[in-house]
C-alpha cells in the first residue's frame, strides 16, 4: 500500500496528465486553446481522484486482468456520472453531453468513454503507478513533502477561487441566497480580479454555464428542495431504517437478533444513510424517468458503492464488516450480483415512492425549530462517528497486541472493551 503523500502525488500527476488529454482534445475540436479543467491550474482532478480510487479500491483485483478491467471501467464510469450530476446540481447545467454518441446513458457517460477509462485504469494500476512512485521516492523526503504541501495549498486557493467564480456566475443567472453572500464575503480576500479571471476562463471553456438556469430553486419551507437540511435528515432517517431493516433481515434468515449498527451510540447504519443521500442527490432530477433507468443506475452505483465502502473500512479499521464469499456471483466477498439487484430495486422504491413522502414530512417541520434540531443532531452524529472510529481503531490495535499508550486509548479500553465491541460489531473479523 502507498502512503498518504504518495497517493497525493499520484492525484496531482494523473490530474496533470488528464488535463493534457482534455485540453488537447478540446483545443482540437474548437481549433483554439481551451483550458478544459474545472480549475484554472493545469489539473483535471477527476482523473487523479479516479486513478487513486481505483488504486485503493481495486487492489484485490490487480492480479486478474479481466476483473481489473471491468472494475476500472465500472468505477471510472460511476465517478464520471456522479461528477457530471454534482456539477449539474451546482450550476443547473450540463458541463458535457454525450447524447449525440451511440450507447450513451443520460448524456453523461457512453460506452466509448467507459472503455477508454477502463484501459487507462488498467495501465495506471499495472504500469504507471509503479513508475510514478519510483520517481517520487527518488526525491529527497524533505523536498517531496514540501512539494506536496505546496501543491495542496495552490490547489486549495485555486478551488476557492473557482467556487467563488461559480457563485458569481450563479448570482447573475439565479437569485442570490444568504449562504452565497456569506461565501462571497469569505472569498473576497482573494481579490475580485482573481475571481473575475477564473469566471471568464470557465465561461470560455464551458459557455453553457453562463446561461440562465431553466428552473431556479425556490425558497420558503424548511428543508425545501434538495439542500443540506433535507439531505442530512435523510441521512439520519436512512441510517436508522437501514439498521432496523438489516437487523430484522438477519433475524428472519439466521434465526437470531444481531446488531448491524455502524456506530456505538444508537441503531445507525452509516452505509445505508450515505447511500440514501447519494441516491437522492444523484437521482433527484431523474425521479420522473423510467423505472428501468433508475434500476440500472441503482444496481451499478450500489454495487460500486458497497465495494468501495468494504475496501475503505478494511483499510481504515483493519476489519472486514461483511463477507459474501458464500454467495454465488460474488466479487472478492465484497459484493454479489443478488445484492446489487437489491440496490437497484431499493433505488426505484426510494426515489419513486418513499422519498416524496419523507420529503413532505420533513418540510412540515417548522423553520426555526427544524434548524435547531438539525444542528443538535449534526453535533451528536459527528461525536458518535468520532467515538466509534476511535473505538474501532483501538479494537483493531488490541487484536494486534498493542498496549494502550495515550489517554484516549485507555478510555476506549475501559468503556469499549472486546466484549462490548463484539456485541456491537458481531460480523467484524480480521481480513
């Protein structure tokens, strides 16, 4: 496995290569130089982030060419679709459109691009990663760390200026909200000329962004639309319902009650809560499309999401929280075809029937009490996740025979010993 600095190095290098690819292709099409990156610098982050996600999430498949190509294709396709949807949610416009190509889906992905992503992913994992990390390790440690931090600081400045420019563009084409004014004040320190420069670059590269949105967002009720308050409440509700559903399912299929919670305080399954938020965020504008469209998106994205969650949880906490090795058509025990279909069915049921009712109930909460309760829950869930993470890290350390050294480790041993943790996470095991 690579270190954090090495992964950041890969993100920056692949982002630069991606920017070259996008800029060359865009400039050839328009017959003039076009900076096609989301940011002003020579980086296209979707390439770097995709490459690192593949490197981390698909490490189990690196020894099999076929599965690795399929995994890279699916992961990159999902990332491209999600990125397009998120940018559309931010700006109310499509930043790219494959509708004119054959075998496209939703205009954001197409078979040709997906296969291209798959080939690039295989090349990155099989060949490029090793060469790039070798180059990085040739750089003296102090110089390498300083270089990474300099690039991170530049990236933060660039990202802040780009967001500020997008807010200015949005202000010209849609109503100005209070949070936009606050963020504009925060970013004013970078200078109006920086924001104006970035704004002009974005509009030149993506002219559609400067056009007026078709449907401006309305404001009035608590958590109206699909903003932070609505998504957070859905996260809490989804975490609670997901945990209860899994608990009942285990009782029916296994014959005994078993905790399926992700957190140490309360019956909350974070995987389900995040899945509900992501599904709502990405499918909100597609809720009136055919059920087959929603089912396909839910099946593919649900499978990719569950696989990545399994890998990340194992890397962070050193435990395997679920294992489908005993089920047919499974992939390294992390996902299986049947449960991928369940994700698709759940997406249809959720976005078509359940979400509208939940949305109406949430919007009936009075404005001021709703905000107060929301932020109380935000603090509670943040503390719950922090304590749960600390307890899981210490649980893994105890299994490896490491004695408690810091005060927080002593507290975790006192309040969340092995008997408590095995009751909360009965399916957790060593990888």
